[in-house]
C-alpha cells in the first residue's frame, strides 16, 4: 500500500454527464477537504471513491453497476494490501434507484442524491460506523430525500486551490431542479423542484472565483433562465437582471449560461444580450422537435412557430448570436412528416452546433407509458440525417468566421509546441501560434482557417478586449 500521511486520505470522484455534475463533484471535494480528503487521479489509490452519476443517457444504471463490479475488485486488492476503500454512489442514478443500488451492490457504503451533498461528511461518518458491524447487519447509508433546507447554504465556499485547478473558466450553479415535466425527462424526478440560489450567494461565489483568477463564468441550471433568486429586499431577480449585476464585478470578463428553456426567454435577458459586452453571444436553447404534435406529446408547452419567434427576437437583440440546441429523434409516435418538420426547423434556425439523441424511455416518466415506439433502425437513420444537417451548419458557421477578428480567451498551451488554444465568444475552440505568456487574457485573433472542430487563428494585437 502507498504510504500516506497519518490524516490525509485520498478521494477519487468519477463524474458522469453534464457540467452540473462537474460543479457538484467540485463541491463534494470541497465538503470533504476539511475532513482530510485530498483528490487523487488514481482510482486504485483512493480511500473513498464516489461515482457522481447521470441518469439522462441510455443504460446509465447498467454503466454504474458495471463500474461497481470493477470497484469491488479494486477494493479487494486494497484490502489484500492492508488498506481499504469506501464507495459512494451520488447523483441522479442514486436519486432514482436508491435502495436498489444498495440491494444489488452490497459493496456500496453510501447512496445519495444531488440534494444531500452538504451532508456528505456526516454520511461518511455513519458509513464508517457501519463498517464495524457484522456483515449480516451492515447497511448502506441512503439519503435520497428532497429536504426543505437549501444545500447551497451548507456547502463550504469554493476553495481557492480548487478554483485555480479549474483554470480561467468556471461553472457556477445558480438554479437546480425543474418544474417543466417534459414527458421524456427524468430531471424533475431526480433533481426535484426548481430552486434558485439567492442573489447575494451567487454574487459572492462569482467574486471569489474572479479573485482566484477566473475570467469566464458559466451559470448553470437545468432550467437556468427560469432563475428567480431573491435579493436582499426579498425581490425576485430574473436571470437577465442577475447578468446585469454580475457584469459589475470587476475582473469578470465573460459570462455564459446553460441550459435554457424557450418559454423562459424573457425581454430582460434578451436586452442583457444587447447591452452587456460581458454576456457572450452564444445561446443553447433546446427545441427537441420541429413538429407541433410531437412538441405537445413531449409537454414542451410551445409550438415550433413560437420557438422561431423567440429566435427572431434574440437575433434582433444580438444579430451575431450563435445558436445551439438539443434534438430528440424517434419520440413515440414520431412520423416521417414529424421528422421532416424537425429538419425544417434546423434549416430555418441555422445552428452553430447541436446535440442530438435517439429517444430512449426513462422509467417513471410519462413517455415510458406511450405506445407507438419508433423502431431502432428508423431512429438511427433519422439521427444520421439530422446530424449530417447540423454538421454542415457547424462547418458553415466556422467558415463564416474566416477573415474576421475575434476576441479569444487564451486558456491553455496548444497541442503542438509553440501553440496556444482558447475559445471564441461563440464557444468555438481556436488554435494559434503563440507563447505561453498569452495564456490568461483575451487577445484579438484573426481567423485564418478552420479544422474539423475548431478555428485556426493568428494573433492580431496583444490587447485585452
Ligand atoms: N433542461 C434542458 C431542456 O429543457 O432542454 C435539457 C436537460 S437534459 C439534461 C439534456 C438533453 O437530454 C435534453 O435536452 C434532451 O434532448 C436529452 N434527453 C433527455 N431525456 C431524454 C430521453 N429520455 N431520451 C433521449 N434524450 C433525452
Ligand atoms: Fe427535463 Fe429540461 Fe424538460 Fe426540465 S425543461 S423536464 S430539465 S428537458
């Protein structure tokens, strides 16, 4: 066994899924740091392994059970060498499967949902006590409640060293949960009702990130533009209003947010895009389908025409807005004509990028009870056609940038020696020749070409935007 300092224990967190889980994993390591846990990149060396799971993708729970099988072996190896390994399952699969995980995988010491992260040190202490029980009496510690109390109130502020490790860009969760209940989606069941963090908490966390060197913050929420946090006067503040407040933080150079719902795109947020240089011209606004009957069956509560009207308003406020979306093909009952409507809305919008998925049932959602499932080969064919169209749009969008000069936040050394890399305002990766001293600031870069998924640039002037 590797020699360890008496009180230092190693923590390994495997994060699945979205940026929200990345944020939550950082908060879990923050919560455990005062209890002597430091993170390791080597799972085999860990005293505590946490799987921070995501339930959105297909076969999510099978993947978790197969990882637990591997962990059981690693735990055996560590025990054979006189050590031990505790195992916890967190996140949305834990929330959805709870007891079932503990029953099927007795190797697990803790199972807890996204609302319980602040209680992690306490759960760990209880799980450690269980370790001394006779194996027939030993029980996993399970916490999948949706408590009234606010987990953000109890989580420690982000540690500076964690922030620095994250680099120049950081995520900041401002809103959790969802009340929309789209018929295909597990989020309202796994993340619970919509909750917004108070304005002061968000501003304080943003300030501490900026103090630690972060230049770009992405505000996170399952339904981020439904944000309605309270200010000091108990007034409800919208995401657009929050953007104006965050723009006053000196040193914060870029602001993004994800993921938004079309119904929550209000005028204040659109105006913020018009008024605030700090708010990047990139919007991820999923529509899922271009067919009104499928949108209705999905319970999206807007039509294709209403979505298009929102896109027009956004483009009026910020003409260079790059748009991104999510699409589901093969929702139950989707006909060829419905799918053609989806291709049409993609052609009409002209996306800079998009994510597309084959529909797959999530137990417990209304979609799981629908008949008229679309055969797998039809879903595959639709997905490929949709992705061909989106890829062509992405290529065209990249090509339209050639010849322009864009402010690029240089974030890291490039893949080749003598190169650096960063992001354009439109979230495109940009590579250029340059020295590492460029890293950490926004530079004007002339775009001279494109490669598969990125832009090639040339430094124009060493000046902050
Ligand atoms: N809140 C966001 C919204 O309203 O669009 C998205 C949340 S979800 C985490 C991310 C994406 O996963 C969805 O936009 C949808 O396209 C996809 N997704 C969710 N459930 C799905 C399912 N059952 N089958 C296929 N794709 C799904
Ligand atoms: Fe899921 Fe997004 Fe619909 Fe909420 S709005 S139910 S998170 S897809």
